[in-house]
C-alpha cells in the first residue's frame, strides 16, 4: 500500500475498533441510545433491562470483528492496567455452546485480584473484589497476537465498596469539580451550562533502544534504567537530535504506533525527536480527562508492544541514562462546559472577562494551598532522578502566568482593573515573511505549572506514571476553591454580589501572589526566594509522601467524597511501599550485575593485563600497561568496598520497622550506596578495553539503531 492510499484510509480506520457514538447510533434502538447518553451526561446508572440490549449489541459487533472474549479493563494501584478475559461462550444442554453476553456481565465483573496492593484496605482472606463498567469511557477491541478481545474500561473496588484503583477517585474528583463549577457559573448568571468537564492532553516522552543491546542489560530489564554506564563521547550537547529528521527505522515504528492508536480512537497527532539521543515524544489532542487517562495507558502499552515488533525496547523510565535528559509526561489541563466554553480562555480583554478571572483564581488558590499534594502526586522513585535537573521543573511548585495575566493580577491586588497588555507581533526582518502574532504567554520550560494560552501545563509528572493521581489532586484542589467562591457568592447579604466577588478576588490576589513566578526556576536564587515566600520544597519522594499525612490534605479529599477516611491513608502506604520496593530492586540488581558480570570481567582483564605487564617488563617498556593494571586493581578493591557498603545499606533498609522508615532508609542509605558503587564501576568502564567490558555501553545503546 503506497503512502497516498494509507492517507486516504486514515479517516475510515480511525476508531474502527471502538464502540463509539457512530456505532451506537447504528446498532442500538433509539431509546437505548438516548438512555445511555443521558446516563453518561447526568452521571446515573443505566437501567438493567437496557443494559442487556446494549451488551447484546456490543457482543454482535465484537464477534463481527473476530472477538471471542471480553474483559473488564481496570487500573489497580500498580500504575499499569489489569485485565481478566472471559469467553463469550455459554454451554447448551445439547453439549454445544452459544455466544452470549449479558447486561450484568457488561456492568459488573468479579476479578478476585487480591494480590494487588491495597494499602491495608483488603486482607488476603477478603479476596472478593468487583469491577464495574465506566460508561463514560468507550468500549474498544484490542488484538493481541491471534487473540481478539472486547475491552470494557472499568473501575475496581473491594467487597466493602472501597476504591482499589486509580479510576474511581478520578471519576469522583471530576464530579466534585463539576458540582462546584456549576454553582459558581450559576452565581455568575450562566444558566446554559449543564456540565463542566476537565480536559487532558498528555504529552508522552520515551526512549527507543535496540532490543539485542537492552537484553544484555539486567538493569534495563529489571529497573527500566541503567544503574551503571560511563558517558558516551557525545551526549546531547550539540542539540542535533532535538526535532531532527527521523531515522527510517524509528519512522516505521512510529507509523505502526499511530495506526494502532488510531484504530483505538486515540488521537495521536504529534511526533518528533526529543532532546536526548534516542528519545522521542508523542502527543494526542485534548479529550475528557478520564478518557485521556485511559488513552494514555493505551499509548504506553502500544509504544512498548510495537517496539518489540521492530526489535526495539521502549523505555518509559524517567531517567534511563545518566548525563542526558530524562522523560516526563506533560499534563495539559483545562475546564470546559458542555456548550463548548473553555473556562480558562482569557479572550481578547481578560481584565474584563470576570468568568475567566474567577476560574483562574480558583486554580491559583488550589495550586498554592495544596502544592504539597500536587508534589506528592508525582512522587515516585523514577521521578526523583529527574525533577530539579535541567530537563525538568524543580520540586518547588510555582505558577507561570506570563506578563499579561501577572499584570492583571497586580491590578486586582491594587483594587482596580483597567487594561490588558496587548499582544504584539514578531517582525522577522524578511520581506517575504509576514509578521507573526506573538502570544501573550510563553511556555517557560522551567515552570512546573504554566499557563499556556487557554490551559495549564503541569510538567512534573513522570513518563512512566498514570496521570490519574495528578488529575485527582488538581481537580479536587480546584473544586475546593470553587466551593469557597460559591459559598461567598450564595451567602445572603445586602452587599452587591459583584462587589463581594471583586473583594474576594483582591484577597486571593494578595494571598496567592507568592505562587506566581515567571522567571528561571533552575537558579539557586529562585530556591532562596521560594523559601522566603514560604513555598514548600519537597526535594525527594519520601519528603513529598510524608507531607500527604497532614489533616488538611486528608480533610480536602474526604470533604469532596474523593477518598474516604480509610482510602486516603491507603494511598500513602501504597506509594511509600512502591518507592521502597523500587529502590530495593535497584540494589539487588546492582549487586547481581557487579558480582556476576562486572567484577568477574574486570578480574579476568586484570589477570590478562598482569601477564602483559610481565611480558613488557622483559623489554623495559611496561609504563602505560602498568598504569592500566594499577587502575584495574585499585578499581577492584574500591568495588569490593562499595559492594560492602551497598549490602549493609540493603540490610539496614530491610530491618527497618514500618514502610515509612524503610522508605527513608532506601533514600538515605541505599541510594547513596548505589551512587558510590556506580562511580567506581563507571570509572573502570572508561579505562577498560572495549572488548573486555561485559555490558553494552552508552555509545552503543544511544547511537546504534
């Protein structure tokens, strides 16, 4: 098939594996279709009788596509997806089978799944759990080899109804924001909007490494990152990989990724080379946040699955290689009404756009008051290697607004709004090029939370993590601000509502101006200034996760029904355990690699080098050879001491009482011991003859396709 034929097929292929609105209109009775749309819009359950009709239509469509199974597809607290497949078959008295799928099977499943982390919510003997269909996220078909399955996006709860997944809190937070946003809109005189939705655009960064090389690196296989590796002679200093021309092999890979995602209804739109060698990015168009989170999980899965077919390994770790940029996942977030109004669109005169200003201040207030929770939402072992480095925002939460909005906030703080800074044009000095309109905001790559025209870009999430957690926190924090605004506007009183609103915004401007920062977030001066302003600087995962435990934070999520009194602490427990387990796995992998690969190779090379020195001494020319031998023997000795240090740190962490103390020991003991061991190993790699080093090097992995 030539390129033109493929291009013409894209519109017909897009979403063809999705039970989308077009399919539902064709296959469902009108009353069932309308009832489903009403249930999705109003957030209420579908009648069980109608569910049977819907399930039968889904089954017939799926079978026509070659499906033999269905599964409830859910997102446990591991951060990846889970699935249990059941065949459509049902036995008959005649000893044959028929293909059936009921409304109950569509609506509810029982996956058991007792081994998933629950943070103490679920004992092993309480194995029963339930999955239930999230009807707001489209059902789709996925092919895995010769197997074709109908996938039903679902949430996952315990026998006692407690959320055991990442989707349930996300749906709750969406409802919380919708309730409070509608209250504010009504108070502002907006009677048209019936629902406010959060939208998400998730930019996904990743690395591609040749599969044969990655297979020889236990650290990549077990940890997703290199625990050892001397820098290549060339890194990213020339900036020649960034937005460079695509290698043919990579372009072919990207083409298949796009086709697979388009079939699943994922609007994969942008693709390009990223900053580091062998690093890339893919980005979709905005969509409702829970669908966007589901689709991002499909993006990560598809990137890794297709990579294997092209003899690549796709690395989603935040820092696979030291010395070059790591990978993030930018969370582009906004709020829109069901009649198409973006509540964060400032318009031409934002100083006069009261609705925009109210929602802008709600975001500022939520981010400032719950900065520690936003930081905790992106805290995990991989992201500790990335945040604060010059490819990612610092661990300090601040908001970039740009000159125009910052000036308006200063005007509000002084008690009046008179003007909006006008947008300008870029004059390029070339007669054939027209002036380019210049946006009133920049992107400020150093800012963790930047306003970028009609949305906020939260740049701290790591490339491997689910975006559910960050959006749960962001939705709930903004919902709380909107609740307080609505309470003030709905309060009986003689004072004019607009006067009260102006007074409230002025108070917010004074209180939360401290979180606005438009400068360079990488400088030491900003760290000092942030401390003066009282902004939290939670530099590590453990600091961030321990900050979760404050009563203020727990009360926020309980008040809005996002987490119950038992669900909230379970999240902290799970995240702390995950951090400790990740670091312990890294420690065990490092010990494995040094003992079984690196140390034997260096000892063998040292023995060979000793024989070379002896031979050269007979001719009186052992100089450089003896120097290399001394470096090898010194390295062997230093490696032994570093191994002892790591083993002691591992023992100390394992003996710690409680998950929090274990996490601290992993941070304070194991992580430094890993760094110390790496320094010795990397120094040896830089001196060893290339044919005697047992691992693929950075130069090979980052530059050989």
